[in-house]
C-alpha cells in the first residue's frame, strides 16, 4: 500500500511537472523569439549604415545595381548563419554576404518582419534612397536554443523527481506503517483480549480513529462482562434448586414411585444440571480475569483427570486408556484447573460420540495433551464449526454443543492451540483433538495472560 501510494503521488507530481515543462517551453520560445527579434532590428539598422558606406566606397555615384552584387567586407559579419542583402525597389541585389543567396528574398519591401522558408527576415528601409536591407536569421538557431534550454531544464527536473520519488517512498512507508501497526493492534483484539489500543506516536487523524476504537472496545468489554456475569450467576443460582429437586425425585423413586413422568422429570433435571455445569465452565473459560500461569506437570494433570473420569463414568473404565510421556515428564505454562476442565470436556465428548470405540488420552513432548478415539469421526466440512457454541458433531447424540467451545476458549486463554483432525493420522476413522500448550522451558513464567 505504501509503494502504491508513493507511485500515485510520483505520477501526479510527474504529470504536473510535464505540464509545467510544456508551459515553460512555450514561454521560453516566446522570450527567445522576442530577444532574437530585438537583436535583429538593432543589427539591421546598424548594418544599413555599414552597407551603404561600402556601396558608396565601391560604387561612387552609381544609380543602378551592379552586374554582380558586391560581397560584404569580411569583418562586417562574424556569424555565417546571419545573412544580409541590400536590394533596390526592382529587387536587384547591390550587396550581399557570402552566405546569402544570389537571388533576393521574395518578401514585401516594407519595413518589418517576414517569415520565409526557415528564415526570420527583417526588412529595413533606407530613409533617403530606394534601397532595402534584408537581414535574415535562420529559425533553426532559435529552435536549437529552445531545445538546449529545455534539455537542461528537463534533466534538472528528472534529478529532482528521482530524489522526490525516494523521499515519497520513505514518507509513505513511514505513514502507512503507522496504519499497519494500528491494524495489527486491532487484529489481536478478541473476546478475551479487549485492552485499549496504544496511541503513542500516532498522528492526530489515526489517534482520533484509535480513540473511537478504544471506546468501542470498552463498550464491547462491558457488554461481554455483563453477559458472562449473567450466565455465571444464572448457572450458579440454578445449581442449588436443581440439586434439591433432583434429590426429592430420587427419594421418591427410591420409595417405590416409578411413574414414567417422575422418571422423565428426573432425567430432565440431570440434563439441566449438566448444562448448568457446562455454562459455569464456559463462563470461567471466557472470563476476562487474568490467568495465573504456572509450570504444570502434564503427566500428573492427565492422570488426575483420567482417574476422576474412571470414577464418575462407568464407560470410561473400559474405554479410556491413559498413555503418559516418558520421563522427564513434559511441563507447560498453564492454569491447571482450566486445562483440567478442557480435558474433562474432551473425554466427555469422546464418550458421547465414539460409541464403544477405544479412547486414548496421551501426553506428548514437548507440551501436548491429545485425545483420540476410533469412533465414527466427523466430516471434514464440520471440523471448523465444532469450536462454535451449540454445534454438535452429530445430531444423533444428546448434548449441548458447548464442550469444544469451552476447550477452544481455554486454549485461547492459555496461549495454546487446539488442533482437530478426523480421522487421526494412522487410523481409518475416528477423531483427534490436540491441545498444544507452551513448554515450560524458560527460567521464569511468561506472566499472566488475558
């Protein structure tokens, strides 16, 4: 963009310079013609006296032109291009220069300027005798003077344009660089990162735009905080009454009440309680609060989550396998509770959609947590959509479409990457989710993330 802007500016300046040069050429031609004409008039009147002196000397008392025109004395004219003819009223030449033609110029015998076949001719009349002095100047000499002056001027302007082009490129890149820097700042903003843009060093126009963007970011942050607080508060407030209602229905069923409506209500409450937990997890994952990162032993974290899932989900006892990395155990900068939430959601999704297929939780160096299954997998066109809220891998299974959205939010907050594949490498079918965390190899933590 900077080079394109500089090119447009250079072309515009070049067009203006060309117009200026054209106007200068016209003005120069006019001034050169005026100067040459003035010199021609003055020279003609001086030469009339010199020519008449030679005629009176060489042709004393003559009243008719000689058979052969006199040649002017050599000292009379130092420029061979300037020619003179002394002509009488009958057009007979009395005197001429060596470069002058043998026949008189075919011009009207009146004092003034005449243009004839490449010559600019001035006719001067003798005040007392019927004689006329034709002083001729070649027009090519005037054209040469204009060309020489314009060539010098054009070369000078060419040098100026080259220097100006280099200067414009530098200035354009500097100014557009500020726009690019602002664009990069805006591009890094997201629902988890709505910090104000830095205004240091920006020109007034961009600073005004950046302030408007900051005001918009502030309003968005406020709206998101209200939304997250509402979801978290609603989910939190629902937990207690839901648990109480579920307990009463469970008590009624254990007391022998087996009405199908009671059983349906009990299942609905279980589903609603599960959704409430998911909303709480999503609210925490998308919270604007800074994370307190620490160096986490991924083998220990994966073992803790796997044991928890084996206890809570009977199907996990037979389907879920844990594969730990060899010592030394991989360590990553992460918030352990948030990563544990992500792992639980990945395992629950696998238990829900993989059927009875084997599920494998793997810890890989340098800092990757990977869950893969050999289930039916996900069509490629749906992979990108799975990170969105309320999007499920299959409509044939119950769920709320929040699991992978929670994992994606946790990954973004941790500065990690969530990579989805279906099928996994080396398997004919299945699904694989990899959480690529930042290795804890540095001597100190990278600091809180937002």
